DNA sequence: ATTATTGAAAACGTATACAATCTTGAACTC
DNA sequence: GAGTTCAAGATTGTATACGTTTTCAATAAT
């Protein structure tokens, strides 16, 4: 009770709208990206998509409503999402595997707090994988893919304009994942998806600039290159985009988040 | 009862010796590889290492005692390892995240059955990541690292000589992981570790040659290059080694495993 | 002989109970 | 006043109970 108050967890139990949108997005991808083998499964995800804790907390982290280090007590989450602790634990364990959440034995879960080293490594890995992905995407992208990318870029833009910076950040990450998916290398796309997710936490901790404006230009330029099937240009644009992001991180600041956690989960 | 018989699961409940060795290996690494930040945690693993289901099933898969597609009934595992289904589920979910196990809603778990496409993608990803890792390892490796590698190669050799092909395969994979760890890029090392694990399943399904003899020469040559700090050579050796492995896979054969699952888990 | 039906047994999904561990804060000592 | 001790409360870890779904074999129908 005291704890719930401290966390600002005066929740009315509600069903999260998260699941709906995620499913929608998946559906949309399915149309634009050729799926060669139905048997190539990520069944874990199929299960996870309907775990409200997983989808809800993931989304809250990607939108930076849950800052790094935030304690995630099982009972609070169970109450909030109206499920038992069993489901909460499943979701938290999955998030821990994605490095979005840290699990400490007998101490419970908290939003991950990537170290400067981890931050650097994540971006180095992205700089290694994503340019190649962008090149491949430029070679493979069809009309539907380009259309989906443009639609998505518009959504990003609108989120920025209406000052929904959290939503903008999440969509920006999703843009990178979409490119990786167009490249039609699921294994690598999945790795990239994970690295991109972690980037939201890294940006929350080490980002220096206030604006994410650069994203807009970069992303549009990338779409143009992909539409032209200009593989070399797409690869180079992606590389420089990532280097730019990476260079906007500052690792010399200590994590000093003293905000109260009011309404971080709800909406 | 009927089912247990069919699976050859006439288990005497015993504590798996798996955990012990794994811990030992980790300890050994810790000595040979410089650890800069204790806070850079993979706490999920800390938890998982003492999950007998996770360690036992993982090891059985890596040693090809559990062939792809093998059904993993929760109750059987619970009985075998002497834990409740709660623990079994935690372990299986973790294995599913590593793509070693497939979870289908209401249908339970089975050893993953990577498609030809997934197999190809895994090796493509390895060819992308590991050569670079080997280069970095060659630059960074110290005396202790080289010594650990040679010790490990000897273990591999002995496993081969004594016809423990499963153990040899697992150790061979571990060798690649060790190099990735020496490269001191934990994020990428973890990705490689996962790809290497999946390779055991891929080899079980699509391997054509009977011998793994080539490994021995390749690995020794790699150690030599690393000892000389010859980055270029190490990178090239790793690249060609992986290409050779990849080229020894045949994707046109259907999976026809009709073996009974006797004693696949025990020992 | 092959396919459909069906119901019992087995297996999975989720909630909950209880034990083990950690946290907190008040009382106490120095 | 700063630090220590310890018990009550809170939180996590594991097992188990129970409802739901699936599987499978026996039976019936085509």
C-alpha cells in the first residue's frame, strides 16, 4: 500500500490497448514482406504478444515512460494488468532475455540500466549489422515495402509534431526494424530488433541533444535510396545515420534520475 | 505411463552433473578474460545456470542427444529433474528464446527444428560476425587467453579421439564462443553464442560428412594466428572455416529421424 | 478398408498457497 | 547522533490445484 503510493500505482485495472496496435502492425508487415516459409516460427512471440505485461512494459520502455532502473514489483504489475503473478513472471523473464529488464535473484525486476560499455557495444553492433541490412533492403524492396516505409515515416513525423516524443522514439526504432525485415534476413532482423529496443534505454540514459529532428531527414533520405534500389547509397546513409546517433551519446554523465514514477505505465 | 515408456523415460531421479561443469567453465573463463565491469550483468543467466532443466536440456541439445523435433513434455522433465513444472516452464521458455526449443500454445515444447532457410541465415550471420570477432581477438589476446584456447583444443581433440562426438561438437562450438569472448565485445559475443548453439541443431539436421576432423586443424591454425596477433590471418581463417562448415550442409534432405528417444537425456 | 466421432486420459495454462528471502524502521547501544 | 539489532511486513521462489485444451484410441459410419 505504501509502496503502491510511492510508485504512483493508483491504477484502475484496464485492458491495455497495446496488444491491438502491435497485432495490427504485424498484420501490415505480413502484407508487404514476402513470407516464404510459414514453418519458420517465432512461437515464443506468438505467445508473448498476448501477454499484457510483456507488451505493456515493453512499450512503456520503448516510449521512455519507464526510465532505466525503475523497480518492477510483481504484485504491482499483476494488479495493474489484472493477471496473476504467473503471467507477470513470464513477461518479465522474456523482457530480461531482451535485456530490457534486469532480474536479480530474490530482488525482483527493474528496468535495465545499460552501462556505458553496453551502450557503446550495442551501437557498434548496430553499425556492423544495419548498413548491410539497408543495402539488402534496397535491393529487395518492392512497391509495397516503400509504401509501408513512407506511411511509417509520416506517422513518425506526426508523433514528433504533436510532441509525443516517446511515441516518436518508438516509431523511429520500428523504422529500423522494418528495413531489417525488408532485407528478408529474419535471423539478423531479429537481432537488430533487439539492439534497437535496447537503444531506447541507451538514449534515455546518455542522449545529449534535445531534438530527434535529424531522424526525419535521415529516414526520408533512406527511403528515397531504397526506392531507387540504390544499395550503395542506402548502406552509406544507414552507416552515417548510426554514427551520428552514436556520436550524440555522452557517457560521462552519471545516471541521476530522481523523478517520481507517476503514471509511467498508464497510457 | 504409456508416454513415459514410449519416450524411454524410465528415469531414476538424479541430480544432473551438468551444472557443476558449466560453473567450472565459467570460472575458468573469468580468469583468462579481463572483466572490466562487474555491473554489466546478465542476471538472467545467473538465474538460469541453476535451473537444471535449462542447463540439462541445453547441453543435451548441444551434444545432439536430443535430436530436432523431440517432444519435451513438461511432466516428464519435471519428474526427471525432480522439480515442479514451474521450473520446467521457466527453463523451456528460456530455451525458446534461444531458438533451441519451439513452444506452441497448448501443444507444449519440442526441440527446435530449424528450417533450411533458418540454417542458411544462421550461418550467414556467423560469417558476418565471427571473422570480425576473430580479428579483434587476435589483437587483444594475452598469454592466458591463448593458453585457455590451447587447453580447450586439447579437450576437443580428446573428445574426438574417444569417439564422444556429441561432446566434441559442443566443445567445438564453445571454442568459437571463447574467441568471441576474447574479442571483448560482450554484446556480439552473446549473439555469437546463440548462433553457435543453434548450429548444433542445424548440423544435426543438414550435415553431410561424417567426420568433424577438419575442425581440429582449423582451430589449431586459428590459435596460432591469434598467438601471433595476426589479425588479418585470424579473420581470414575464421571466414574460410565457416564457409567450409556452411558448404558441408545439404538442405535437400527431409528430416527423417525415427530413432527412439532412449537415454537421450540421461548422461 | 477408410474416415468420422467421441470420450477418457494426458498435457498445458493460470491462479493461488505457502515457504524463503529481503526490506524497513523502531528500539537499542555506544 | 551514528550505527547496530531484530522483528514485522513486503516481496520473491516454488509447488500444487484446477480449469481448459489437446491427444489418442475405441467405436461407429460410409
